[in-house]
């Protein structure tokens, strides 16, 4: 079993707000057509080159948007060609940059109806969890239909509603082609896997989240629906959740350093166990 967690970033919000360049990380390829482009090591964002247009899976926080733009340029991609932004969930670290990025690119912003409502109802638990953060509210342009494939250029994406961490957390799956064998590969990012919003203490202060979300999270992580998806390359929404930074720069079409089907079920086991711990099971 080759799944392991990555290093924690100490005091990420402090650093992000005052010294974001200390988190800077050059972009790198992780899968066919797919690049880590958040520009920093705390939270991931992935650029998918769909041919006709570029797709961004999560946009990161507003504070590191300049690093994300630079990461795209470094790879030779013009960020103004980003046509769609797929948001995994409504927390500032994954979509704080969305409003500004949409203004710069004209990209269409997609998210779940549940998290669009969460964004509206609970600014203090989504974009404004810390008073030092810059808050740029937004409404999505489009809402996901969970489980319905969505073709963008040459890549098919499937969003799947996987609530728990937020009411409308969405996991994203996309199909690419192995550049050497020509066979299909499934890439996945499990949206919002952190148990920090699933503790009893959190529920006592939250205006929007309830313990049934934690039960749903455990049921999904342990259920057949997610496990039966043959995910070839599992990407973390935060690199501390799944180690990928140990292979930065090692991507090659024939070696596929992130291709490992054991990671997806092992990661589901890991997050289910952590949520069960919060539940006291
Ligand atoms: Zn989150």
C-alpha cells in the first residue's frame, strides 16, 4: 500500500495573509493533461488542458492568486484561456480567488447548489473564516448535476456530490488517456476531506453544519459507490492529505509517478477512520 499523508504546513493562514511567497511552489505535472498550479504548497489547484479550453479544478485563496497566475504562465498556459472553474467546496482556501479570477478570465464558475447556498447563508464559515482574509463574494454561473458527465473539449469530467466537510462538497473525476499505452485513466480529487468541520465542538458553534453531514461523509467513504470507481491517479485537495510533493518534477509520460490504484481506496479508509474518530465510534 503506497498511500501516505504529506507534511503539514504550520500556521498556513498567518503565512498566507502576511508572507504568501513563503508557501510558493513551482507548478508541476501530475497526470496526463493535468498540472498542480495553485502556486503554493498548502492547498492544491489543478489545471486540466482540455484542448479547446483550460479547466481549473479549484482556484485557491485570493491571497495566492498571483502565484496561481504565475504558475500557469510558467507552464506556458495563458490563464486567460481558463474557460471553466470547477469548485470543490465553498471554503476560502479553495474558492477565495474565484471572483477575481473570473473577472480576469471570464471563466464560467461551477459548484454544487448546496455549497452555493452555504456560501450565501454562512459567510463567516466559508470565505470569511478569519477577519484578516480578503473576501470577494461570488455566485456560481452553473450548478453541477451530480453524477452527470460533462464534456469539456477532449476531457470528460464527472462531479459527484460528497457532503460532510461542507453541505455541498463535490469530488471531481476526469478521464484522460495514457500517453504511452493509449488506455483510459481516471484522475480524481476528493473534494473537502478534512474532518476539522466534523467535530462535535465545530457543530456547537456552526450556524450551517449539522452532525448528519458527518454520518453521510462516513457512509460515502465506506460505501461501494465511491470505492467501485477505478481511480488511477488520486490527487489531494491539500498536499498534506496525500503525499505528492515527494515526486515534484518526476512526471514523464512513460513513468506516470502518480499512477497507483491502491491510493483511492486507502485514502477513503483513512478519511472514514478519521471521521469515525470524531464521531466517537
Ligand atoms: Zn474546506
